[in-house]
C-alpha cells in the first residue's frame, strides 16, 4: 500500500471519528432492487438497506457496523415519504416517485434520507492515478477528491474533509432551522 493510500484511509477514519463524536446524524445507504418476474408477472421494485453513512459532499462515509471503514461516491438521494399516485407529468417526476415507493417498500423510516446508486470506492492501490471521485495523485502521492468523475479540477482530500466535516459538525447559523 502506498503512502497516499494509507493517508487516504487515515483522513477518512479521522473524519468518521469526528462525525461520530459530534453526533452528526447519518443517513441510510440502500440498494435499488428490481426483482425478477415470477411466472411472467412483474413485481414492484424495493430498496434493500446496506447500512448507514454520512454524506460528505461527493463522498459517503460509512457510519454503521455494516459500513464502517468504507467509502462510496454519492449516487442518487431519495427522501422516504408517501410516493403518492402516478400523475405522468414528467419522466423525472415519475422516476423520483418510483424511488420513494421503493424506499417505502424497503421499510426505511418515514422522513429518512436514502442514498442509493452509490459506487463503492476500494481503498487500495487502485486509487493511485484513478479517474474516479477519490484518487491519489501520481506525482505527489497526495489524496485528492473531485466533485464528480468528470470534473477537471480536484482539491486535496485533507482540505475537502476539513471544510465539509466542519460544516456538518458546526453548521452556519440558520442552516438547520
């Protein structure tokens, strides 16, 4: 394991410890599951719980026994509310409604936020020179983060986490009202 990968793990572990010590609320991590048809009859999709995470901008940090020490690139976010009935006003509206319905069928708590479609990021030497959200710079062996895999610019992970975790631990006045 390179020094940059080891430093990445240290920074993420420190961030998780800080969030846990400050009792920052976490969110659900789920997997959108479309069951196979049985005897040609389609069944409704649902979401399966994968544990709990903290959303830190472009990254999800594991916060529970199931997810601790792991990290994901943020995917889609769904609030668990009554999905209502189909209105067919737009494809995006119906997609969001389907995600809410799947979260309800997955037995997530009402009002919870479910992160799904998140991409796991292996914390190994594959980070070196990676083109993903989280990577280790080849030249300086420095952990870096991008807002998205296609973003041209990146910032050092240490600065990114200091800023994002700081906002979660001590939000600006009025941000949580």
